């Protein structure tokens, strides 16, 4: 299980208090939640009561057996609670539903805390393959709408992970308003990303106070999660933008085959893999000596919606496609030779004395060696949102990367200003979030922020 | 020394009660005199103490009249005495809790309230030991009275609107369109319960065409009053001139007469002796009105040509709030869960009303919905969602054990 469960292996069991888990904080102060949805999360009418803590034992055992086979993650169950949130180094699932939320006008600190408690409660259950509340789909009053929307009834957990994040505007609005009394806790590095060369950003496709990443091997399970969490939020937060993704474009574990993006190339060959715990600790997660302390065990998430100009790419000759990427299309080997996992040799030259890997090839400009050793844990997904008004596929890569510091992404993205690939892509959406550490059972995601 | 009174809330009809303890500030607990004429409704005092309040109604007018007590929203009826005939003096007792009310009369039981006047009830809430059946009866009685009063106001409003339209006075008709519809939109779920009436009165063109019906009613008239320009599209993307042309004078006369006939039929149906609603109808009607807002008004598809969607929006919300107000006492009787749910719903109603007030009012008119930006629409939609979630739990609560 530990191999498949990097987020909740022995080193990061809930008992381990290395992260900034508060002592008995707001969770207990507000009545021991999240042992149930708040009144506003459920309006007090469904017997959610004691169901909250049922998610432990049986589900945990199932995870052990299900996750034992790398090739069959469909029945995997990942623990929700732990020192780090699941869904970061968890082997990337096949499907994504991602949503960014804005808090409601007039919502205050208590509303935010209560929302996070409700989300934690529901997420802890859904990730174990359970309904939002016990009997929530069809077991409630016939006179009331069901507490769970029901489309995941009978489906396994499908490896569902639900990961929460906080955008810069949660801490203070663009106008500097401190709506939730947490402005002083804003990580210094959590600010809107700088402008990058070639950005075509549309404001409605980026930003947000909060985010939820739901990943699963069954799209219906991922959608069920976002749908129910959005419903729980009504009156407190609403969706600003959202993204469905199919086909992971990165591996986050050495047990996974490298998938292909919509350019047809293997993507994420050189990704940070969960098995490389030193690299993970060094590059992905905020350390206990980093600032702010509440974010220790957390991370930073950057999302970029990258539209691919598919039609132009598809009529580009193979030789040019491979030159742009810097790898061969079939195997994914660097053009400097070897196999997929051979390190690219940027000094290598062809017989004609030109670099084997072009100076503006994507693989070169994105590589840690030209980026002061910075790497990212990429977790992107392909998307096709129908077509645009010209009949072109509205398709591309929903890029997500987790890193210890936003500076890692910023540096690499600046390096990519000269990327030959830019001719075929357009960044249309951008967002950044601080990913809090995982929640201890009985507490809730984000509790250290309010300690 | 409050005495526990075992009566339904307001409007339970004539109940003989002795007042003790709660001494109204009209001297000695004597009845409040109400002098009713065809065009006045003079209540002797504008304030009294809470409890069972006796009104002494005297009709010196020329035709039948009605006395009603409205909630602070001037819409929800908390008590009424119908059929006060000329020359008659009759006592009417209403159980009134502290708060602000409005008194009014309704000449010939139809049209706008006459002599609308604020009426304040002071003192402490009385401990009403009403059982569930009495609470339910009061909710049903008052809601039926509300339905009848709205339809009663709809009739003359439709008459004025259709007269202007049929005579070609489009400017007057445009000015009356939205406010006339408000009486209908406040009770839409009730009207929809009568099968074929709502399609005749309130169908949009796309729905009528899709169902193979003759397109009549408010929206047919609306398109004549706000005629499309060449190149304009219907809400389903078809040409605005597909199977449509401006109505001729004869057609206008027919559409006007049809709307008068259909709304009169609605009036007759809700005033029939056997017309009734259930508590579930009231509660689900409240939820249904919000669903109307969420599905039709937010998108701007309802009043496609006039852009008066916000008036419908406000009227739907008012109707939902009245229906909620009618079952509120039942909900509160269900213990802490009921109290909390009622408080949640009320605060979300307040927030929605405040948001809508930024765009106008039914009396003064709202801004054209086409000028409301997507961001503003989302804000409205978010608040409708915030209200609808707790409201959707109301039926289970009021019908639950």
C-alpha cells in the first residue's frame, strides 16, 4: 500500500503531527465538527449525525487490497485524512473535474470555516465511496430533496481524491479587503502570477478564492464530487469557473505508463515521481522551516488552461513536431538519443554541427538544468470543450503543477518564453492557489489557518 | 397573566373570545370600529395590543365589501372578513401577534385594496397553544384568501391593459404590462394547476409553437407592443418573423378579449366553493416559484421582447415569500430545526429582496433586463441558489411529524 499511497504512507499517517495541525482548534470550538454537515450544509434535516466517523476502518482495508495492483486503480480507495492532502503525489487518475469558487458577498470568517468543515466532511466520505451523508441519496424523507445527488450510487470510489486550495483573493481582495480576518496569514508568495509573454488570459477562466480538484478513474465519480460540494456551498460560495479533463497528461508514479497529450507526444516523462521522496520533499511540499508555518505540509498549485491550436499542429510535418518538442514522437526519447527515460543531452550535436535538441525545443527550455534545478510536479489533463465559433476543436491541456514555491513555476514559464511550442498554444486561463496541509481526522482542511 | 388562547391564527373566522390580560390600548378593550364605504376603510385606531382583536365592521356603502388585514409585505393576508353587505354591522376577531400590519377594504371583493393603512400591534407575543390542525387550517384559509385577492387585482388590471392594447394605445399598454403580470406571477403555481389556463395566459411563443397550440396571452401581446426589428431572433434562435406578423386590429381585439376571458375563468375557479389548496401545495408552491426564477427569469427568456423580467422575478419572489409566510407558523412549531430553518430562509429572502431593490421595484419599474450584466445575473443567481437550498427543505419540515 505504501507504494501506491504516497500521500498517506506510514510517514504521513494521521498520528504524525509533523505538519501544522492545530491543537483543539476551531473544529472543536464549533461543536466537534466535522462529524456532520453543518445546518447550512444540510439544513439540519437529514440524519447525518454519527455517520461522520464511519469512513475509517473498512475503507482503509479496501484501499490496501485495491491499491495493490498498479494496473487496476479503478477500485482504489485513498485515505482522505493525513498530514498531506491526497491528490498531489497520488498516482494521477484518468479523469479530472476541477472547480474554482468565489466566496459569496457578505460571507464572513465563520461562514468560511463552516464551509471548509462541511467540505471536509463530505469529501472524507465521498473519497471512501460513500454518499455525502449516510443514506443521503434515497434514504431520506420523500418530501425533501435528497442530500446526495445520487449519480455515484453503486459506483466504487474509483480512486477519487479531493484536494482543496486557497487563492490569493481569499486572504485579501484586489481592493485589499480582509473579509475573513486572514490577510496577515497570506503566504508572501501567494499573489497573482506575473504576466508572461504570449498570455491571452480571459479573466472568467482564471482566479478564484478557493479551488477543489477532484480526480478519479471514473468521470461520473469526479463530477459527482464537484456537483455535491458546489451544492453544499450555495449561499457561501459559488463556482467561478470549472474544467473537466480526460486523459491524464502526466505520471506521478514510476508505476504508471507515460501518457500522451493532444499533440500526440508523451508528456510528463521527466515529472517528479512520488517514489523519489527526496525530490518530492525538496520540490513539491512546503517544508516545516518555510513560511508561513500553517502551510507546512502543503504546496502551491498553478493551473493554466492552455488552448492548443490543434489544426495547425496536425498539418505540421513530423520532423518539425519532434524538433519543437525535442523528443521523438513514437518512444518519447530525447533527440539526443537513448530511450524515453534517458536524460536529454543538451550538448549533443548532429553530424552537421547543430544541436541535436534545438535551442528553442520545449524539452530544453523546461528542463531543470536550465531552470536552476527547479522542477514541478505536473498533474495536467487533456480537455476538449466542444468547438469554437470557427469549427476548430476547443481543445488543449489543462496544466496543473504543484510546487514548493510559485517561483519554480514562474522561472520555468519565463524560460518558456522562447519555446518553439508557443506557435501552437495559447494560455487562456491562469490561477494560483495555496494548498493547505492535509487534515487530521476530526479536524478539517485549512484548520491551521484559523488556529 | 397572559391567557393561553386556543384558536387558529388569524382569519379563522368569527370566534367568540373574551379578552383578558392583554389589554388593547383602545379603551377598555372595546372593539376597533371600522367604517366601510365604497371608497374608504377607516379604522378607528392605528395601534392596539397583541392578542385577540375584535373589529366592529360597518358597511355604509352601496355594495358588498370585504375587510382584510395584511402582513407587512402588504401582500400576505393574515385575516379577512368577506361579504360585509350594505347596512350590515358585524364583529370580526383576529388573533394578532406584535408587528406591523396593514388594514384595507375591497369593494365588491375585487381590485386593489382600498384605504390601505398601517396598523401596529404592540405588546408581547401571545402563547398560542394551537394544535397542528389549527395551524394548517389557518395557513390554508389565509393562502386561499391571498390567491383570491391577487386574482381579484388581476382582473381590473387586465381590463385596463387589454383596453389600451386593443385600442392601439401602445404606450399606455407598455406601461401597464409588467405590473399587470405581477398579480399573475405571484400566484403562478396555482394558475398552472388548472391545466390549460396557464398555456393560454402565459405561454411564450416557443412553447406554444412546440406544443402546437394557438399562441395567445400576455406574451403574444408583448411581441406586438415591443415589435421585433428585421433580423431579430426568438429566444430559440429562430427568426422573429417566422410564422409571425404584427397583429391586425381585429386580431388585437381577439387577443385582448381572450386574455380577459381566461383571467376571468381563473377568477371563477379560485372563487369556487370547492377551491382549496393543501399545506404541501403552499410550501411546494413557494419552492416552485423560486424554480421559475432560476429557470426562466435569470436567463431573460420570459419577457424576451419587453425586457421586464425583473418584475416577474420580483413577483415570483414575493409569491414565494407569501407562501412561506403562510406556513411559517407550522414550521416554527416543529422545534429548533424548524426555528432555524425559518430563520435561514427569512434571512435569504431578505438578502434577495435587497439585491433586487438595487434594480428597481414593481411600483416604480425595474431596469431593462438586457442591461443587467452577466456578473450581475450571476450575483442574482447565486442568491436564488442560496435561498432555494433551505427553502427546498420546507415541505418535508412542515409535513413531517
